[in-house]
């Protein structure tokens, strides 16, 4: 049985190759083949009919046998907001949404993508044999089985980390597939399951977080490893808070002198226990002030406009209002499920904000300077902690760079925002500080909030 994989035009080819690399080592009747030609399709929020119709043309053009599976990985959203689906019209064609998996399970996206490929192959076979009764095998409430519906998309974390098949569904598979096909699928599921457990990623930097500033990466990780709807909503708001706060402090230091940064924060009520709304307003002001800036330091020329879009998204989606009502001024709903829709409504906007700010977050470096020494002439060695990623046990690095002026040399025990070429170092003291938390007495990256020091890892808060 041939399972032939391709992608839509704008999805990076490495996404397909990584998923394929997870499937190929498992021998059996299923043969996984990479198609060289992508599916030329670019419509976001597509309808299934138009997608599968174009896939039919692709099958014909590339001379697929009727028994061959076509699996299309895509970065595009479908109008039903499903992770994946097979064609319900008999054709062996499948699409897999191949991005944004980190919002639902914290692992490399290639693992759930590979899982979805196998799951859909067997579900397609089952539906084609039992079209009238197939939905009887779909579990509306998750039980940790391949056929869990996962209408609350976060539930997919349970399904993937269990990677099991319940007895009823296993009996169904035995009626529609060969024993060796089932054994191969179970073997693949088990290998993927081990890679998707929480403890697997405890010390391992993941590709989509390893270059993010710690303040953003840690709230992203906490959001993705939380399952309960109310807590997940609160973690989403924390992530939004860290995205906006970090962006304000970084942009302010890139575009203003250190003295002007202090004045800006004070004038915008950010120097003493600032509200989330004040941070959003400050970001809007920075975007306006920087509209004519050419955004050097390898940022896009239209970056100020991207920042403006972030504040527009925050206001249009009333994120600050939701934060105040759910955490500050309102009652808490007794039914945890009541927060599912609120989370699902807010998530796309915050995902888009992170994408818009990604040139800022991903291109710069973040270091705590331990010490430095002159190598020769203008060349210096700087020993520092790399403050990117979500692991609080920061890795020590030795950096070699040149400084023309003595005042440009970074100060020991200060946190710096550093340009990609390591030539410019922006001192973030006292707004970011690597120091001992007064409550747990561990060294942490702390954020200054005017009066309080905040620990984004544990959530501790103490007066400076």
C-alpha cells in the first residue's frame, strides 16, 4: 500500500521531510513516498470540497492508482478548523494541518503530523468500508483512543500521548486492514508516543521556541502543557501579557536612549504596577513614533506597521477586557467548560500577534553577561548566559566580538538585547535582571514591574 506525501506550495519542504523521516524506519506493507511536486493551492480557510477537488486533479495528473493514498501537508487553515481529514467521497486523499501544533501539544510538530497521517489512512479505509456506521466508532468524549473526536482541540494532547487504540476500534481495524498493516501502525504510534510525553521535552529546546526570549518562550510552554479550559485561558492571557510587555521593553531600548526609555515608561504609567492596558497603549505609541524609522538591526522596513497591527488585534479582540473580567472583576464560572469558546476565540488573535512580532523575537539574542576580557586590541571575549528558550537552566556561552568604544563594552551582571551580528548590545537593566528570586531563592530571569520583580517561570512576585 503506497502512502504518497506532498505539501501545499508555501509550506516549507522540511516539514514534510521531518514527518517522513519518522515513518520510513518502520517496515511493513505501508510504503511512504515523497512526491516531488507540491499541490498548487494557496487559499486560506478553504472548503473541503475545493481542496479535495483540486487533489483529484493532482492524482490524475501524477498518475495515481486508485489504491494509492495522497496525503497533503498544508499551512493553510480549513473552514471547519479541523486538524486533518480524509475525503468522505471515497477517494484516498487526506489533508493534515501542519502548523500551530505547539498550541495543543508541546513537542516537535513532526510527531503529531506523522500520527495524523497514519490515523487518517486507517480511518479512510474504515469509512470506505462502513460509511453508514463509521461515526459510531468516533468517541465524542476522549478516552485516549485513535478515534477520539477532540472537538475541544486541546484534548488531542491526551490522544497523542496515549497513542492507543481501544478494543472496539481495534476490532474495526482487523476487519478493514491486514494484520501486518495494523502492527506497523501500532509500532509507529508507540515510537511517536514516546516523543510526545511531557518529560521528554523537560530539558530539550524545541525548534519553535529555542530562539524566543525566555519571557515569551516560558509562557508559551506553560500554555501548551495546560489542559483545563479555565487555566488554559489564564495561561493564554499571561502569554499575551509577556508578548506585549517584552515587545515594549525591547522596542523602547532599540529606538530610545536609556534615559529616554525611563521617561517614556514613566509618562505612559509603566513605572509603578502598570496595567495590561497601559502596556498595549505603550506599544501603540511606539509603533506610531517609529513609523518613519528604517528599522535597522535587520528588522523589516514595515515592522512599525506590524507592531501597529498587533495593538489593533489586541483592541479588536478585547483581550485586555477579557483579562480584567476573568481575572480581576468578574466571578469564576463553576463549569470549566464555559471557558472553551473564550479560549478558542482569543487564540487565533494571539497567534497572529506572535507571528507579527517574530522578526523582533527571533532575530535578536538575549544574554546575561557573567564577565568579559580583552583578547587583543578591539576584540573581546564575553562569557554569558543565553536567555533564549524555555529552560530556566540557561546555557553558558562564550562570545567573541569587537568593541570600538569603551562605553560599548557590556557591563557584568546586566541583561542585554543583542543584534544578530553581536555588534550592538542594548542594556535592559533594570527592566530585565538575572538574579535570585526572593521567594524560592533560585536564580531566575526577572522582569521589573515598577515596584515588583516578576518571575515568569514560577509566577513569583516580590518587591524589589
